[in-house]
């Protein structure tokens, strides 16, 4: 029985192609459940949420990496400063040796 009704609706719709719709024309609201707007939007929303989480995670990793690089360079700079102060300039270290050799 439902096959006959569906066939009649389809035939009527084919006859009305090109003419203005009437009150009895099939509408999009008569689509079966699961094929409406909400059925297709859910995976898109889930995908967008997952992509947002992935982008936030990558941004956090980038910020942490930049912070650790800047801390490492600051540590190297502070470790190099005492070494530079301990080194004696070459001109003062060689000067006594030269005078001792002359005298």
C-alpha cells in the first residue's frame, strides 16, 4: 500500500515539475528522520570541536617550546658571564713574561 502511495506522489511531483507548487506539493519537511538538518550537522560540529582542540594543543606546545628555548638561552648567557670575568686579557698576561725575558 505504501509503495503505491509513494509511486503516486512521485508521479504527481514529476507532473508538476516546471509548474508553480501547490498546497499538495511534497515538501522538504517530509524527509525521513536522520536526513534532516540536525542529522548532518552533528558530525560537522564534532569535527570542528576536535580540530579546535588540536589547534589549541599545538599552540600550547609551541608556547612551551619557545619558553624553554628562551630559558635555555638565558641560562647560557648567565653561565658565560662569570667565565668571561675569570679570563685575564691576553695583553696583561703576556706583558710580565716579556719583561722577565728581557731582564
